[in-house]
C-alpha cells in the first residue's frame, strides 16, 4: 500500500498561518534514542517524529512537538502524549487521524508507535494540561547472569528484597515534598531552591511472570509511582534508595529524613535507565474536538 499523499506546503502558502492542533499518543523503546527531547545532532524520539511528519505532509520544516514529559536516554514509554500544530490546509486536503496514524507508523517502522492521532482544541496542552504522569520500574532479584535482553527492560539486583520495608518507605514520598535529594537540579536553578513535587501514589508489588522468572531465574518486583509531575532522575533515584532499603543497606526512615534535609549524602546512584518506563498520562479534559 502506498503512503498517503497530501499537497505540498511551503512557507509562502497564504493559508500556512491557520493551524489545527493534534494529539498523538506514543510508545517507544528507549534503547534506540538519545532521549525524548529534540537535539539537532542526535537521534531522539521528537527528532524522528518531527522529520516523519514533515516528510508525510511535505512541510518545509519539522513542526514543534510538545510532550507531556521528557524521558532520558534508555527510558521507555508505553504511553507518552504529545501535541503538534499542523497547517489546517493539510486537514482540508483529506487528512484524518486514521490516515495520519497509519502513515507515520509505516515510516517509523516500530521505532516509535503512534497509538492515537486525533485533532484537539488549541486549549489542549500535552504538558500543562496533564494532571498526572505514571511510571513503572522493574527490578529482578537475581544472583547470577541471565538473558541479556532483560537488562534493557529491568535492573538485576542481588536479593532477596524486603518488599514490606520498601512499601513502608514508599509511603513516605506520597504527598507534596521537596525532592532536591532525589533529583538532578536544573542548570538555571539556585542550590537552595526547593523542587516541590506532589506524589499521588507509590507502591511495590511482586509479579508472577513465569517467562521472566524462568529466563532470569529471578523473581520480579515492580514499582508503580504516580505524581502530578516529576523532576529529572526522580524515579530512578527513589528506586535505588528503596532497593537499598529492601536489601537492608539503608534505614527505612532514610527517604523521610532526606526529603526533610534535601541532602543526597551517601545515597546510592540512580537506578539504571532501562528498568524505567512511562506508562500513562492523565487529563481532566483531553481536548477532543470534531471541528
């Protein structure tokens, strides 16, 4: 089947100023990219999506794409949300969500999968309209080597892990706190500036996945954490600290104490990127429109 064709658009087109906002829901394997955000000289999720949209609609330039949140290199997404403003003349020329989704997926060939594509109102903003984001982190309790492919999707640690202690520690992060001890500080911020974030839920659970357990000969545990928003490396830093608590290397009250003191002193380094995945983004109003 041939790729759908739309009339070529150029910056001189008199109707180029009129735009239609689109919501795209995405999934991707983070191993393929140098993170989510656009970087001119690196392969990123937004970079691939920009170039593919430009090719599909014959645009002079890749459009600006805004995501609900950024994922680092190696971090996966099962459900990321972005918005992009496309020339409305393209919509008039028979552009619809099904054709756009199909065309983008065929060209990206599984590197990024578009799960949903539909026009939304200009009031919808992928980042600022979001009311929560949810991540999961997988940890394997392993004492030896296993299939290398599972290392890209989980973190193997020497067990056993005290899951009850890890869940008691997870309760301490729920609510609004200063997460300076567990985040990489933005370059333009002051050292004494709080990084306030509101965590809605955080819980560890043991999975009964026979394939993973037989492949690694290791039980699998999963952290699911939902917050209004996250700061850089927050989930990975919290994960490494809670795993250290589960192994008896840190006291159960460590997270509570460090949230109060904002000190990273003698905390473990962030957990590896491969075990982390963005699993959902929530909106009170998803901006759907039929116009």
